């Protein structure tokens, strides 16, 4: 007899642990629908003690949509690692962000699977933009109703910095404007969509007013009431709604091994997006001999 799927809350702010489901088997239509509904309701799904190879992780994520191509060779996964030569994002801390917020169509869903995790290594912090939006005071909600924020990435900058606290970045860098209260594409519920790593300004506000508003919103969304911290274990599979949530990462340290395998769904592939940006950079750097790549440098910041 098949054990029924159970869900156990992770925290008051978000998330459920999924019990009674083997993520190594492709879900049937009813199970896939249940998982999608659970993600929309709880924003994070955690499955522990999973034996999951690459193909199985990709097959499971297909329940949420088409997995994105993550590399030039067409593979639909990537390693977040400080031990693998083909890994990205190393060991440094990452400030709060939503992956690809600087694109018109950011990633929809992200999964990470713990392949190699030293004890206490590289916790992931989450902040719930849906709950934060629900809790906004009405005067502030009314003020935000028609405002948009600019999300921008400087691939050469420090990924642990708060971008609005520095000089305004040039418009030539990859960026997108999104409503500060952005309706979720499936639930249609407003998300408080600003983040410290990539949101540098509010459209139509001057520099001081823009920064003051962003700092107020950051303080609100980072309230403990909207927070969850994931302590990684090997064989953890974490799936989250990248639009509803933003996330940050502690530094891993030189002696702590950490390798997570990522499969993402929806939005724009980083390969597709930066192909055009690389062409522009190559044109600008034609006479300098620079071999820098917008795509490869962006991968050290946004994940």
C-alpha cells in the first residue's frame, strides 16, 4: 500500500516538509498537482534523506515546468560548489536576492539538492515577500501601488553588498523594472518585490527618497515574522518559489565543503539572456583584448 503524502510545517513564515514521497520517482499527475499546490501555498518544499541523481531531479522539477538550460553545453543543471572545478558561487556570502530579478522574466522555481555539506555549512536564509506584502500598513501599501523598482546586476561587484547604498549604476548594465507590489503569476497575490542585492532605485523618486523607501521596505521584509533559515544536510532537496521569496547565504569558509545541485524552472535562461550581453561586451572590448564574459561573471553573484 502506498504511503499517503504528509506535510509538516517548517516555520510559521513559510515552508513544509514533504513526507511519504520518494523524489527519485517521477510523480504521477495527481502527485504533481499536489506538489504545485503545496508550493503555491507554502513557498518552500523540503524533502530530506533523498537519493536523487541528476536525471531524477530534472524529472521531478518537470512537474513545475520546463527546466532551464544552465550551461553552453545544454545541461539543465548547475553545481553551486566550493569544491568542484565546474562549480559556481564558491564560498562567499550572498546578500538577499531573487534569482534573475534583473531580467524581465525572472526564474519561477528553484531546487537545490545537497550532494556534499559540511556540518553547519552555508545556511540559506529566506524572506517571504508574500507575507511581507500582506502585512504592509495601508498608507505604505497605497503609496507603493503604482511604483516600480529597478533591479540591476553588476557582474564585477561584491555580491554581499546592498546595491542602493552605493553610487547609482549605469543604465548599460543588465536591468529590469518591476512593480514593487508585483502580482504572483499563479495566485495573483501581491509580492513585495525588492531585494538588497539587486534593487538599486525606485522609478520616479530622487536618490535620497528612493533609498529611504527601499531601506524601509528592506527592514519590513526582513522581520523575523517573514523569515526561515535552512540548515543544510546532505541529501536535502529544497524547492522554492523564487518570485515569492528572496534568499541569502552565509559564507562557507575555506575548510567547509558545500556542493548543491541546482535545477531551475521558468523564466529566462541565463545562457539565453547573456548571449546578447556578451556580444555587446565583446564589441566594447574588441580593442582591449579582454576576454571577460557577462554571463560567467554574473554567475558569481546571482543564485
